[in-house]
């Protein structure tokens, strides 16, 4: 049984029931075009243990998206400040921070995640929850790659990032684009009885599904200036595709490649990469 309406996690407007999936119940807000999960519909909530990264997304860490990393690095270089301090909020195993350090040793690099990492040359790692951790400083640049969709209270999360960012600083956020062709296609074929793609994209781990509109709404509501909205795509090799035989895996990859090509043509790519100035 689902509720008739819930308050949108982004704008607090009235959201309507969208669909009952295998693991979650989805809602949609007409005001800010946001999809989100009714958190009370999840029977076994994710606690993000140390094993989560190895069990759920092994390919994500084995196949870093260096094209994305390079784009982020080039945006960081545009910040007009000396000895930049950078926080990677939800740094995973530190691939992005290592990439940045290899490019330049002029930055002070810090990463935080539930995953425990050992400090490396030029990089300090913290293990814990960003909401509870006392950093004792603010940062010139905060990066949040594929994290915000896992957060239930996204308004508090963005307020936390804003508080940790210096005046005149930069916040870079990347999240799957619910307005992309891939998501739209998955929703369309679900109605035809082909349910696996939508079930995968809207699984219990992703609680919020942002459109460009809803992500901008969230950030502007926290007094952040939108500097740039860009579109990017996942590295196909980094995705955790359904476990099956080699032939089916090849078919999945071929299908995704075709969708990604159309996304570029239609400018409705899989991810939104947004920059916000404080």
C-alpha cells in the first residue's frame, strides 16, 4: 500500500506516486521534475559497509573514468586561489584524488568515505560520515561524484557541502541524469513488461534521481550560483551489468553503446556534471 502523496525531497512540494518496483516505491514531483524513493518502502536498507564497494560496484573502481577525472581537474585549475584545498566527499578508494595528485602536487587533498583508506603521499583520508565528521577547516573545492543520489536528506547534504566550502569556492557535483535517454527508455519499456533495466536504475541504493531542473533547484535554494551544467557519460566498463554469460554481456554493452550515441546526438546524456560557486 502506498501513500497518496509525499513531500518532495528537493523542493518540499507535493509529490505523487509513480510506480511500485521490486525493491522500492517511486514518487515524482511535478514542481521540480524530481524522482525519489519512498524510504519507508525499502525493507532492507543499505548500511554501506566496507564490503559494499567490492560487492556492489567492483567495476567502478577497476575501471576509473579518466575522461571525467581530467574534466574535473581542468575545472579545478580555473579556481583563482593559491595552495587549493580540495575535499572529495565520498571518495571511494581514492582514484580521483590520486589522479589529481599525479597531475599536480600543489593541492591539499582530503577524502572522506565509509570505506577506510590509508593516507598516501599528498592525500589525507578520513573514514566516516560527512554529516558527523569535524574537519576543522573549509575547502576551496568540494567534489561529490556519484554520491548525492545515495543520500536521503539531500537538502541537508547540500547545506553541509555549502558550509564546508569557502566563500568564492567551487562545488562540483556529478549524478545520474534522470532526464537522459537511458532512463526514459527504461521507463518506457517497463510498461511493455521489460522490467530489468528500470529495476536496475531505480534500485534501493539510489534514493534520489535528479533531473537538471531538480539539481539546479536544490543548489540555488542553498544560495549557490550555477556556474556550468555539463553532460557526460559513464564508462561502460565501469558499470555493473547483470551477471550472465559472455554473449549477453556483449549484447548489453552493445545496447548501451547505441543508447549513449543517441544521447550525445540528442544532448540527453546519462550523467549531469554541475559546478556551483559559493
